[in-house]
């Protein structure tokens, strides 16, 4: 499969899964605000920063998937394990990025409903990763994935974001 085809597949996946989960659903959960934002400036700035960092993180990871000759979609996986970039920080930066987008909106709009939705996503993502995704990746990439799991934490980013490890 060509890089261009993988990029198109990744774009379609992004529109139908992460965009819906991270933006469309939270925007539907928000009470009718009619464009007004009641959160204090500090929360709006922090929420906006989380939102932007989540978007950047997601697209950075999506690019890594395309470069690894695949997509983030389970039906069209990569040919090589994706272990660079943000994957040196935690094993699940795409999920973390989606959560940053959701919690960014919760802060920006001061919405406990969106925050609860975000917590539900945390639980769902964790169970999906532990009970499905890691099993599939171990079968697909074997020792390379096992070594990756030993070096990189599942969720909580390690300090020294981009330090070189030998």
C-alpha cells in the first residue's frame, strides 16, 4: 500500500473515530451555551493549551503511522512497530492526545459533564489497550514490542521527554 493511500485512510479514520470521540461528542454534551464561555481566563487558557497540544500530538502520531506503512485503524495496521516520536514518552500517545482534547474542552467550557465523559474514555481506552491492543501488538511484533513495553510506560509519560536512550 502506498504512502498516499495510507494517508487517505488515516484521514478517513480520523474523521470518523477520533474527531467524533474527541470533538463532536463533547460538543453535543455541552449545555446550550450559545457561544458564551463562563470559565475563568486561567481555565480557558489551560483548556485551550490542552486542546491544541492534543491536536498536535494526534496528528504527529498519525504521521508516524503513515510513515510506518499503515494507519492507526485496527483494520489497516502498520507493517512496522511505531516506537519513535511521542511513542518514546508513553505507549499510547494517540489516546493521550484524544484525552487532552476532551479534557481541554472540559476546562475551557468549565463542563463537569465533558470531564465525566473524559473519565469514561480513560476507562474504555485502558480496557481496550490492556485486553485487546497489547495482545494483538505482541502477536504482530513479538520481541520488538516486548522490548518497547519494558522501555516505555503505558500511560504516564516519563521524564526526559526526548532524551536519547541507549
